[in-house]
């Protein structure tokens, strides 16, 4: 029956599927109609604010283009034709994307749950008719489009996240106090401002402040009896006072992780998403337990099968973010922290796009989310690299400042044509939340020398192998312990574990390990752990070198040094190599290069050969890739930098393999360190021998195994 629109040739329509007229779609059909409409929206957006009618066109074009893409992939059998049509649809998508950069609120119309208004439904029918496609009658729901082929990106949703979503299905966005994305157009509306803003940092003189004004710390007490340093307390106080975006660019060693976790606590920004490099993922979970013990934290490994979907703090590394970005965007995070934020400086990279997408999603759903970008990279280097970071923080979009920054720039009364604009504009950006402190600036706050443990997760296969070797060693010692008990004919009965016997078994094992070669013993395991940590330790040293300047990298074994140097070579980082088998002149040449050449960023040193007799005080950051067996040996290595001539506090980053005997040995080294040796900088006092730590490690391993028996 005809619809009464005086078009009898279209009288016979069905509600089952849109009926398509056979046409040459290269010249006709829906694609040119969509392209023309998309251009209309683009032109309107260029003239000024997007009107409601243009917003309707934007949404309808996006929906129909999406449906047409699915149809083309499912129905067009000619590869050449399908490729050509998809390319034209990509062009339409590009027009829409460029339009959305002018008004990011248009992105809300693309959400899966976005509702089509009556006007949008009418426009949909009109566009389909213009294209010669039979649309479903009003009031009839069109069928679902064919299922598109699986995307090339692999997306997952961990089962625990499904459980969390089912437990809270009514999570609602908070738009109650959302700030406008675009400031009212006034004096600066026609100026290109991003270039001058970046230039304002390059023009800054030495006296320009690199840090926003921070309030005094209201308290330096943290949960669990821990105490903040004054500079840390200032940032936490700013978050407590209501500040919600920070570019925290403190130098390494000043406790950025603790500041971010406590700022999230002060802002009640839970659930909190933390995106980090893989090498520090485990450390973030550990630090969360120390600084915010009442908040649960979980790390996403791989597909997230082992994560806690109900945790308050979710830590994910950049490398696996792509497969989790879907559910992360829907979970309802109220805060987001990115560590080593310079990782997103390339806006065309997948990791940068995912991070920006998530921050945009959080800002659209939460009125005042906490957004923090952590990096030790000085602001004066390659300021263009901060474009993506500022966009993550919501200070700018692709083309212009957002409302908050635009408002304060307007209040200066200046334009880029005025000389005074540049220092004023720089200060406007700094006041939005840039926090930069150097070690030398807060030297009174921090110890002159400190050791910071950095736990890392080993490669899954290697980690399983090492833990299996530990279990085999423990089983061997348990067998000897039980055999000794059976041979015992007389003597007092011992309830529970016979600790004297445990020590004898451990002593025997250590002696045999010292004399034997090729067996799985504590020395072989520690070497394997060092090899497994080599790449992770080198990656962290490279990050430090880029952000904090020169770094000293210590290792015990030559193969660990080789692996580290290979990593630095691939990363394009120049290094010196200081080893025990070098001639005196070669060794001195390597030391001089590190000390005098600003391009040589890292000194790769043998823990035994370079731990004494050399001065490396040009560096204040040290990476201990492998553990020594004594605190004295460790202290001597640190004192290559912590000595007369050093102007900054020294931080030694000790890389610890989590869930292995490595962590236990680190504890033993610290417990065996005498108070006298700890109190005297550079003390060579031998408080405990290496044999003591080796023996105690075996005692602990056997005791744990006996305790775990049923």
C-alpha cells in the first residue's frame, strides 16, 4: 500500500530489510549522499558553533556510514570494488573526525547508547530516499545490520570485570558540574594559540618559575605510620584543596608515585586507573599497599585473568592497554594517572591514541576527575612533546586551548602580538597544574643517600622456570631434613620444626653449592634471576637517563652487562663500559667519557670491578641490576656517586624480581646491615659476610617449605 507520498513506484515496502536499488555505487548510492552531508556539517562547524540541525546531520551520517561499512564488507565480493568503497567511507570518517575536533561534544553522539531523535530518524529516511534506498516505514525497527568481521585489534573483557559490571549495572555518568569544553569566543578567538603557548616555554629565562603555587602541607602523616616529605605534602594538599589536573615533573627520586596515590586519596578519585611502563607495574601495586592500605590495588597482566575486578586501583601497562581499552572506558573511573607520560608524546602512536581516548571518556562522564601525568623529563626540552600530555590533562584539544586555559589567557588582556604575552601565557599554563621540583631544590627534605627497591615481574615463562627451580631446591633440602629425622635414634624430641637441623642442612647445601658446578643451587638461581632482570633493569636505566641525566648501572655478571649494553645500543643511548678485564688506560678512558662527555648517558659497571676506586659523582641515580651478597659491597657501589663533589642526594634503584628468592635476599642484606655501617656514609665496615646471607637465604627457603607442608 502506498504511503501517500505520491511515489507509487515505492508503494510495496516490507519491514524486514531495507530494499536496495541496483545501481553503480561508484557514482551513486548512499556514499555520495553521506559525503555531501558530511561536508555541509564541516562547513557549518567552520563558521561557528554547531547548530542542533547540524548535530543531527553529524549523528545520522555517522550511523549510516557505520551501517554501510558493515554492508560493504559482508556483501561486496569484488576485492577491488570493496576496497574502493571502504576508502570512500574512510574519507567520510575523516571529515567527521576533523569536525569533531572543533566541537568535541559531537563525540557524545557516537556513543553506542546514543539515542536517535525524531528529527534524526526523519533525516535518516530522507537521506536513504535521496540515495534510492527503500527505508523502513516510520515506527518499524530496522533489522540489525550484518555482523562485521572481527577487528584486527584483539579486545578482551576479564571475567572479574564482567562480575563487577553485573554487580553495579546502574553506573551513571556524573555531569552535575561538568565544565564547558569551549570558552566563549572573545578577543583571542581568531588567534592560533598553541604555537605561541609552546614557544612561551622555549623563550622562558632561567628565572621563570617551573612550578605552580602550592599550599603548605596540612599534614605529613600518611596511613600506616609513614611520613611524607614536605614537598610531597604540598601536592597532596593541593589535591585536597580541589585542584584536579597535574603535570607532575619532579626529578626521579622525589616520590612521584606516593604523591599520585595520596592525591587520589585526597580527591576520592576511585576507582583510579594507572597506566605505566611494564617495568614499574608491580612496584605501583606495592606502593599502593604501602601508602593507601585501605584501598585495594590490582595489576592487569596479559588478558587480565588474574586481576581483581573490584579493586579501587587498577594498574595496566602501555603494552597491553589496547586489548583492555574497551571495558576500561566503560567502567566509570574517576581518576587516571599516566606514569612516564612522555611515552605518549607521539600522538599518532596507538598507545597515545588509547590514553587520550580514555581521558576524554573520563572527562565526559565525571564532572571533575583527577588527571595526573608523571614524568621526570625537564619541560625545557622538546616542548612540542608535551602537546599530547596537555591534551590528556584536558588543557587543550587538537587545535586550541580548552575553556579553562582560554579563560585565563583572555584575562591577561594580551595577544601573541604583544611581547608580554609569552611570559604571561607560560604562567597561565604552569598555574593549571605543572609541578616541577629538582633534588637540589628540596635537598633538605630527602636523605643524602637512599635505596629504593623496584620490584619487577619477570617474563612469564622465565619466572615460572625460576620458581620451579626454587621449589626443586626446597624439595631437595626437605628430603634431606626428613631423612635426617628418620636416622635420628636418640635425643630429645622437637615439636614443630627443628631449627638447629634446618641450619645444618642449609650449611651443607651452601658448601656443596660452592664446590659443585652445573647443579641447580642458590648461586645458579641468582645468576638466572640476574639474566632475567637484565632487560627490565636496562629499560628503567634508559628511562632515568632520558629524564634525569647520567645514570650508573651496576651488575655482577658479564652476561647481564652485555644484555644491558645491547638494550642501550638499540635505544640509541651512548654508554661507557667499565669492566674488570680492561687495561688501566682503557678503563680510565671509559670513566673520562662518562664524566666529561654530556652525550654519554650511562656507565655500565661491574659491581666487583667498579665498586671501588673510581669517582662517578656526575650521576645521582644508580641502578643496581643484581644484588650483592653484602650490604658493604652494595654501599661501596653507591659511594661511587655519593662522595665529595656530589651536589645532589643520591638514589640507588635496586631492581628486585618479585615472587622469587631475590626479594628474600634483599631483605636479608638489609637486616644484616649494622647500625654503625648505616650511620657512616662510605663505611667499609664488614657487618656480615657473604656466607652469612647465603646461608640465611637457604635457611629461610627450607623453613618456608617445611611450614607450608600439610
